C-alpha cells in the first residue's frame, strides 16, 4: 500500500513522460526459481527469487538528478514488496491446491459412505442370509437322512424279531397263562 501511495505522489510531482522514461529500462534483473514441496500428498510450489546483484543501489534504473525523491521511495518500497508478493502467491496457490485435494477427498469419502459401504453391507447381509439358508437346508437334509436310517433300522429290527418269533414256534400274541 505504501508503494502505491509513493508512486501516486511521485507521478503528481513529475511529468508522466519523465516518470515513464525513468522507469523504462530496468537496471536490476530478478531470477525466479520454483521448487515443489509435498504437503499431504499434494505438490505445492515454493518460490525463491534472486537478484542479479545484492547492491541496494541497483534497484534504481535512473539517474537521481532528473527524478524526485518520492520516486526513489516508491521504487524502494516496491522492491520490498516483491518478496511479500511471492510469498502471497505461494500461499494462495498452496491453498488452492489443498482445497482442490480436500474437495476430491470429500467426494471420495461421500461415495464410500453413501454408496459403497451400503452396497457392501447389503451384499454381506445377502451372503449371510444365503449361508444361513444353506445351513438350515443341510440340517433338514441330515435330519431326514437320520429319520430314514432310523426307519430302516426299526424295520430291520421288526423283520429280525418276526423271523425270531417264527423260528421259535410261530407264536404270535400274548404268552399263555398257567
């Protein structure tokens, strides 16, 4: 904000042509380097800038005789704002990328919570019901087989008893009283 105010004052004190002429050819060059940092599995940018020279006087691309002191203050304030602007851009881009990733994750969680998990619970319930039904059918089948074997055993016992009775004289009925 201070840089903008200083430029406004400088442009009021100097002619527009003179101001443009003074700022037309920059003396200092800035090299911007961008690396990435992994935050919560999201690659976010990290900006680093480096000036061609570290001399503080290199930020003024004009001679001091033809310009006002307010312009010097404005250029100095603007050079200080660059680091803050890069930090702001870095934070803004990081926030945007993290917000997008959070939104994707929220959609996935909702899909799991409201679609996949209920489908899987329904499938589990169906499979459990089928297994219970098969178990009951097997139990009934075993009971029927047991009944059939028991009937066969009883029938064989009757036949054996009848053969034994016939073998001992063919008496059937109640024993005689004496």
